[in-house]
């Protein structure tokens, strides 16, 4: 018995001494906590990189759906939103929610950068701070452009587009004031011109548009994508990367501009233009046209200037055979170079708008493109304000294709989402913010995407020329902010 | 925790240091009815953990301590007997049939074995005999249609994929409903969803369940949740499956050999186009060789079983190979300490093709009309499609998964004094898997994803996961009697340490023909690592009064290293009562046993839980590589108070034996409420935050469980029995979402599976259209409730027939009713202009978002899973070299009856995250379970 006690004692000692090796409480946490990151004291540079990444994520949520909702693209078969193609905007639609959430995330990320990251990193530069103001301003601008009204802060009451623009302008001006980066400042000027344009403030829009043009004649700022580590360009995915799916198909009038994005290499995605100098010219053109016939000549010059920039923009040549036009429903869409397209019934049939899709390569503009030749933008060809307005909106449509901008030009606006309504105490179902905006002149039941195609004859006739419709409804409060 | 480990070792040492004198007892056990010997009967020395089993001739031999008083002889299906030892050394025992099975000993949920009669909860037990009628390949297939109140559905006919295992509705909107699984007391990796980093096949996700080493099973126990699972604490709300492997039987070495040869063939039952089978399916060969060896002395027993299995698959790129073995060794070290060790290994390799939500999946493309209406193809066109399109794709598919898994359990049972038994178990489950997808340019060109001539788009993805689970388990049971009272006191502690490491390697622009990502133009990688510890302590008391009335009490405390001191230990109580009223003399006198032979009433209340996703409480920022630099973004919002969700269950039921025990009926009513339910719900969108796991929900499940068995015929030569179960889910609802908006747990934008207050978890949400008489779309209700994929009624059934104990027939099946699913294949056919007539002609141009409800169908089914027929060859046909020769035929998945136009069992929508909840319900481009015809030969030497 005694020896047993010794054995137990000896074993107990052994166990006590070995227990540190058996410690089961060690844990490995895969997360980087907020304290970890802010504790580095040098978080601002990666945070700014993260803002670029967040911008890419934000635009991924809105470009595809905005393009579907517009006349630019028809959603032929995929799980991308179908209601928007009609267009119908229900506040219960998940995409409505995603657009609101992702823009809010861009704003909150910028504010976090200003209020939390900046104090933690003494090496923060004015240029970095300016960028954060820019992103904050951009979020307000996007909410103004895409929503009837929307909260400008978490759980906030919905504010009008004009109020959002007020906040955007304030942020953009802060960026402009403190930035030392000449290139970025061109973009801030364009953003300010675009913001003032949205609320119809002609003097300020002109001022900042002119400032931008004088500082950066060929300026373009891109949303960058990372095909290797993601996010990949979702619009590129929708246009070409989904292989055998036809996905989004352009209006035949815009066929030559598609696909604006393609797989440059297996891992290099196309970038999306965020701000480009063409817009400053087009804002000036619209401002001049809103002055009436007196402004027409100047407006045509502005458009010529825009087209001059466009003519110097890069084009890419690549194999696009997999991006079938007619695979799903053979013969339903024009896909041969010989096809002529009429922008509306009774309109002139224009050749050269459709590319030979099964040729070994196609050549497509990757920043801006237009079917309009600068030389043709003359008073003879466009003798009236309305004719020039129609031209302007066509050029806007062509230049901004696949950038998610046509949506706003058409007067479309999303409602705030159902999730916002049920969990934000400052919004109630039935408030104006909860109902989207589809102007009465917008054709129903996918009418904007509709066209007839006679394959044998080689002609495609678009059912509704939306640029003509816009001009006919130019006094509608939902569009053409300088006129209304 | 350190102190606990120390205590265990001290106890071990005490035990191994004390010796006592044994004496030897022998005997034979036969069936009272026919006098035939009963092999595998449990012989236990009461008050100790010593025991043995009878050999093939019903003989046993056991050493018992000098102070041992009684033996317990128990065998499933027979009434147990307790024998006073006295001075006797030979016992010949005749066991009588007893369908009541109340004296059956169960372990799961009780710490150490305890008689069923003492329990207020139910434990479903499957014996090795019941298992023998099914090919032993993977656990979920094995259990299918065998558990009366659990539903097991395999999501795909492709190998190694996830299953849905659920019993009482869904108690969590965050976690997979898969029960925790133990093999020989050691918890094993039960990940039944995709891993954090894993190959995306479009649908079918890989699971850890199919490769759990299940060789050499003695029995399986299943508890469904509620009070039965309280002792498993904060992880067990979905129930517990416990697998016990064979420890060997004392006696001369016995060798078993089993050969199974079969054909595996894709079922056409659910196909839209029979031509799909003509193009893609083939009849594959399956072969399985199993060698078993067992024997031992009265001190030491051993058991080994090894298996080599190969299955060509019923379609290309689904071949599967596996090598399994398990070896067990049990030894009585002395009168006090017994050791038992179990080692299992499994190596599996199988192919997988894309499916479901992948445009690369050949099966889905054929079935959904991507190549046109196959039924209108000429045979020339079919051949052309097969040879020019599908075969080039299939020749270039290269998705391979390799799993190697080692599992061991080491336990010491210590009986330092009469009626006191302690058991210490330590074990490991080590699982290493590799998923490798090689997509060559040739493959991408064959798929028409890339133009002919493309040379720079090939890629390789490799996903590695290494899981190591350590289990330490200690419990002690003390039995005492005082006058009319008996007490079983149990205390125990468990610690689980899980190390989950994953990495993903991606190579793009890979040189054609390469198997290594080294030969890539660019590579990227990701990793994931999580190490955490769950631990718990419990105490339970079972008090009996006159061996008829029993009360149970238990309490467990649980902690988890992922949640720190702020959350602390969680407590889970249980209380229960059982009353064996048929043992009362007034009952026996009033009601003859040929009318009611048994009546037991039981009721209980208990809690169990589910931990939140580890570290989901942290407020984080993320760092991601972006264009070659680190990019920080907002991460999860965090919640410092995040804690386990708690599921409380009230349960009441009765067990009824009729007609002298020929008929047994069991009925249970349960009501579960999950409080602090974990919802990965969105914040108000204007916050711009990602969804965060929060304890904001409440979930209620209510229902009835019935199981019945009827021994229809029990003659000298004939024996026929039938069993069936019926489970009714009367309520399965999210009763509160804490004001949070609903959120998706699967499916698609146009028709998804959502969690919302007042609805079933995972209810199908989409537009519900109303068509006018002319077929135009009159209106639609947006985001309508289109039904729940969780069945309201389900159950299983089985029939067993034997003739002269030589010829045995077994049939099992299961069914469900009252669930709904989405025919996603039909949606794709609609996209391809090949829709059936569910959408009126006049509404074909409507947005498919607005008419989504047309694709939701009732998913009632009755499936016969298994028909097996075996015959023991009479002695005159077998050589004396063989103790027994059995030949047999097994048919798997022979018959399917179903209401939907797709296979209601398969699903292309798995969990959104590792360990996440999934409800199934999306029939989608995925092959159904194949039909298999297997011939078997079992030889015993």
C-alpha cells in the first residue's frame, strides 16, 4: 500500500510538471481586430487602398443593375435582376437594398477613415484626407443620382437629392481645398461640376467643369479591379466572363461599344471609368443648350470638344466569339457588320454600328466611344436646341455606356429598401422615399430594349428612340436638371 | 482545466495500483423460444464495468471479482436477466423474447451505460445486425431510413457530398442541423457543409460525414435533442450520434470475409430527358472486399476489420476508391482497470463534376435544355452531342478529392470499488483533405468558355484542409441502493480542442498538362486557421423508486475559448420523470399482458445549445490583397455579448407494449424553444455594415414522434416483423427576429430561402403570381411565402422476414410529406425556351422574378432505400472449413415515388458558410442517388 502511495505521489508530480505542455486553452483567432489594425499606427495607406477596393465593390453592386434598368442593356436570361429590365422597382427587391447598403458602406468607410483611422496614424497626408472626403462626397452624389431620397447617415431620415448634393459639394470642396495632387484635383472638379449639374446650378457647374478642363484635358480616373485577388469587374463578368451565357445584350444602336470591358489577361480585368473629362464638356454643352438657341453654337463646340477627347481614347482589339449575340435564340439579335440600325421607327438606317461578332477579333473603345463624328456636329446638322439635345443625350449614352450613368439621365430612381424601412425608425412604409421613380414617358414591359430585326434584310429598327423621348419630355422635372 | 487533467491521471494511478482476486465463470446463452445459441450476448458483472460477449455458439467465459454478486445477461430483442452468482461457476441461460427492450443499456447522453427503463428520454439504437443489411460505405447512407425520428437526405448522387440530417424541425438559423458525432466516445469532425476554403462545384459541397471511419460497427445510438442531449451541452441541440465499434469476443480467432460485387447505374426516375442518361450515364462496377478478425481471451479481446472499396460511378468522373480499417483491443489490466483502444483509418479518393449552379456541369446542361430539347433529337443528333460536345468535356474534367483520416479512441475504465465506475477517454480525429481542380485550356474550350486556340486561361485550384480534433472525456458513475430507492450518480467533464487549418492555392495561365500550380503565370493563395477549445462539466442524478418510478436531474456548464471571460460558462439543466406503470402489481392484475404488456410514461425538460461561429463577437477590420498592396476594409461589426443560443425542450411520451410484446408503440410530444437564437441578420442598410451574428431571435418547434414495431409472425420457421415511424412537425417557426429584417440563407435572388419572423426557417420566398383566365399575369404578391422545405410529415419503415433463420429479407424506406422545393432545372429550361405548361402562354414574356412561384412544387416522396436478401448456405453445401457461408443480394434505391417533377431529395443549394444552416429545397442540375445492385458473399472461418 505504501509503495502505491509513493507511485501516486510520483505520478502526481509528473502530471503537475507536464501540464504546461498539455495546456488546452491556447486559441488561434483568424480575425484581425480593430485594435490590431489601428495599433499598427500606420493604417492610413492601406485604408486608402481599401477605399479603392470598396469603391470597386460599390460599383459592382450598382453598374450592372443600373445598366439593366436603362435602355443600354437587355438582361436576356440570367439571374441578374429581371424586374429592373421592365423596369419595375420594388422596395423589397434585394438589389435595391444592395445598392443602398453599398453606397452607405462607402460613406461609412470614408467617415471611419476620417474619424478613426486618421487619428490613429500620425503620418496621414492631406492628399489621403482629401481622398476620404472625395469618397464621402461621392457616396452622397450617388445617393442623389440614384434615389428619390435616402438617409445620409445611419438610421437617418431620408434627405432629398438637393440635400445630398449639399453634403457632396461640401465634401468635394474639402477635398479640393486640402489636396496637393493635381491629378486628383481634376477629378474633384469634375465631381463638383457633376454635383452642381444634378441640382441645376449652372454657374457653379460651369465653373468647376471649366476648371477641370483647364487642368486635365484628357483626364480619366478609373475604378480599378483585381482579377487575381478580387473584386473582379462585375460588369465585365455580366458582359463576357460568364462564357456560354449570353447575359447582358446591348441595344443594337450601341453594339459597336460592347463589350467595353473584357479579360485583358487571365487575371487582368478591365477598369471602369469613374470620372472623365468628357463629362465636363458635356455639362458645359447642356448648360449652353439650356440657355436656348443662343447657346446652341457653343454647345455644339462643347460636344465637338468632348468627341475630340473621345477620338483619342484607347481601343482594344480582342477575340469576342464566345460572347455570343444570338446563342440563346439564334437569329434574334444582329451580330454581323452588314446590319444597319435605325434608332427608331422611320429613322435613318445607320451602317457600321454592329460588329462582326464572329470575326477573329473585334475592336472596341474601352474608355469612351461614339458613333458621332466631330465633323458632323454642325449647326446645319443640328439646327435646333432639341436636335442638339438629342445629340447630346445620345453622346452621353455612348460615352457613359456600361458605367451605370444612363439610369439617372432617364429620370429613373430607386426607392429605399424594405430592410431600411422596417429597421430605420425615421422611415415609414408609404413615405415618398419608399417609392421609386419611373417617369411616365418610360415605356413599360421592356419597351426600352425592344427592337425588330430582319436578319435576311440586315436591318434592325429600335422600337423607341429614348433620346428623342427625353427631348420630347425635357420639361419633366425628373430629367435634364439645367432645363428644370 | 489543468486540475481536471491532473485528477484524471491520479485516478488512473490509484486504480492501476490496486489488485484483487478473480474467479472464472462460464456458461451458455440460448434463445428460450427455439433453444438456438445466441452469439454476441452481453454478459456484465453488475457493479463493475467488466463484461464480455457470447461467442458464435452462445458460450461465454468471464473472470469476476471475488466480491461480485450478480451477472447481467442482455441482448437486444430479449428480456435481460440478472443472475445471482453465489458460489455457482456455470450458468446456462435461456433468454426470452422481449420486444419491450427496456432493459437495454444505452450510453449516449448518460455518461456511462444506463438501462433504458430508467430514462425519461428516448434513445434510438441500431445494432450491427440491422446495419449488416446495408453496404457499409458511408455513415449518412448507412443511417438512411434506419432512424425512426431523424431524416437523412443526401444532397447529390455524386460521391462525398453533404447530407441533410435533421429531426425536430430546425432549432437554429445559424448552424447546420447535423448532430454531433462520436466514435467510441471521441467526437469527430462532423462538418456537413462546405469548408471555409473549398472547391466550388456549383452545387454539391463536400462533407466530412462520408469519410468518418465506420468500419466494424457494433451499434449506433442517436438522441434527438432536448433533455437527452443536455449532458453534451452547448453543441448538442441538434442531437448526438454515437458509434460504438466492435471490441472482439473472447474465444478462438474468428475470421470473416465479405465480398460485394455490384453494378451502379444512374436512375432515370427524375430525368426530364431519358437521353441525358443515354449521353452521360454508364453502368459502373462496384467492388468491396472486407476482412474481419476477432477473438481473444477472457482478459483481452481484439477485433479487426479492413475494407477495400471501389466504385466506378454511374457517370464519368465520379469514380471512387476507399481503404478503411479499424482495429480494437480491449484488455482487463487487473480487477480495477480495463483498457480499450480503437484505431480507425480511412483513405478516400473520388472524382467530382461540376453541377447545379455551374454552367460547366454536363448533367445540368443536358437536363435544362442548354443543348435543346433532347427528346426531339434524332439518334444521330444524340450521338453527335455525346461524341462532339459532352465527351470532350468529360474527357477533360479533372476534379479530384483525396481524404485521409485517422481516428482513435483510448479509454480506461476504472472500478476502484463496487458500484463506482470511472471512465477516462482520450481520442483523436485527424482528417486531411485535398481538393484539386485542373481546368485546362482544352477543358475551357470544350465548354465553349474560351475560343478555340486559347492558350492562356487554364487554371488549377487546390484546397487543403487539415482538421485535428482532440477529445478528453472523464466521467464517473456511482450506483447505490437504499431501501426502495436506487441512485445512479454521474459526474463528468469533457474537453474538445479543434484545430482547423485550411489553405487555397490558385494558379492561373497554367501550362497545359501541368498538375502543379508551379507552372502558372500567376499564383495566389489564401489561408484560414482556427484553433479553439470547448469544455464542459456536468453532474446528473438518476433516482429510482421500487425500480418503477425514476427521476432524473442534470446540470452542465460549458465554456468556449472563442468567447472569453465576458461570456463565461453557460449552464444547461435537465429534469425528467419516467414511470413504468406496467410493473405495478395493480396494473398486472387489471390488464393481462396479452393486451398491454408494457406501459411507460415519461416526461422531461432539458436545455442544450449551439455556440456562435467562433470569434464572431470580435469587431474586426479586414486586410485584403488588392492590386498588389494591402487594403483595409470594415469587417464584422462584432458583438461583445455574443453567447450560445439555448434550446429548451419539453417532452412527454409513452412506450406501450401490446400483445405480449409483439407490438410496441412509442409516442412523444415535444416542444422546443430556441432563445437568444443566433441570426446573421442585416443591420439597417444605411449603416453600411455587413451582417452580424447576434442573439436576437427566437425559434419554436413542436411536434409528435411515433414509432411502432409489430412482430406479425413468429413461428418456428417463419419470422416476419414490420416497423414504421411517423413524425409530425406541427410548428416550426421563427417566433421573433428581434426586429431585424429577414435574411437569406440560400437560393437565389428571384427565389430564395429566408429567415423571417412568423415563417419557417428557410421558407421559400418569391413572387406568387395570379394569372387571369386568358393566361395573362393579373397580379403577383412580391416576396410571398411559397412554402417551407422542411417536411411537416416524415418517417421511415422497414420489413424483416426470415425463413428458418437461413433466408432473410429486409426492406427499408422512408418518406416525407408537406414540404416544398424549387424546380430550378425547369427555370433554366424556361430560359432556354423549353418550359413545360406551368406558365400560361400569355405570360411567357413576364419577368421571371414576378412569376417565380410557379416553380415551387410539393416535394412528397416515398423512397425504398434498400432491399436485401441473404441466405445462409446449409452445412451440407459448405466445407467444414467454414463456420458459415452467406450469399446475398442487395438493391439500393430501387423504387422512388414522388409528387414533384424533380428529385425532392437532392439540392443544389448548400450552406452559405462553413457549418452554416441549410434547408435544401432547390432541385438543381445534380444527379440523384444511383441505383445499385450488389451481390455479396460472407464467409466465416
